[in-house]
C-alpha cells in the first residue's frame, strides 16, 4: 500500500484499489431507485470484448424479456456500441438514456433482461461485469494493470445511506462480483488490506 495526496492506494498484484472501495459504505436500495442506473446516463455500461460474443450467443434466450424498443436498438446497432471516449458499451435505445437490455415489470421497475434469463437458468451469461461491480469502475492502465475506483453518482445517494445504516462497505457489498472478476485470492488480500486501512484511519 502507498499513500498519495488523493488517499491510500492498495496494490494487489497489478491491480490498484482506491481506499474508498474499502472505507465507503454502500448497499443498493432498489426499493428506492427501482433500477435507475440502467436507464440514466450518457452512455451504456462498459463491456469486455468476450462479453459481446456472450450477449450475441444468448440473445435468442433473453430477447423476449427486452422491450420492443430495446430489441429494435440491439438489432439495428448490434450488441454493443462505441461511446464518445472510444470505449465498448451496451447499446442505448435511440433518443433515450435507456440500456437496450432492460426489462420493465408491470410496476415500472427496471431490471436486466439478460440477468433475469440467467437467474432463471436459461442462459449462461449473467450481464456485463461492469454492471455487477458498480459503483466500482475499472480502468485499464498502461502496461496491463487495472485501477479500481469508486464512482459517485447522485442517483445512488440512497445506496450510500443504506450502506452506512447497515454498516456494509463497498468491497463487502460487492464480494461476489469482485471474486468473479478478480478471483478468491484477490478478494482475501483486499479484505486483509481493508482491515489494516480501517484500523489505521
């Protein structure tokens, strides 16, 4: 670990983790936000190259769960698009900020059509890992390393409040996606680093 003007940096292999990932509280409050992160924003969710293939492979299994507008967007644009920064992201429904892969239930709650299909045991792909990892954003570094930073978004204000109320830190709330993305060993080392950082605050 090293100290910088912008806080403690936790270094685990070639992955740098901002101290906010272990010090800040967070727990999604879906009852309040109703999945707003899938329908608000200036671009889609970041995607990996291999996730595009998985999206396309399972599309026949989850497409019926998407809105008609979402299917039209995916079939017109493809399974991804390039944002203004040149990154691969999920396609948006034209004229909106809504991810093409969203599903709306009768109460207007927003869900992920891909994840619904996965949880129902009908497709292998769950959803882009960037969605599961939110509010952590992963940045690719020169030389092949990665930086994990906490993203603050006003629509998630209630999630920070709920996390504090439940005493759940970001890295604890995101245990499963962090393990899925970086492995058990990484998560164990992150927990050890978190204990040290929190003890020395």
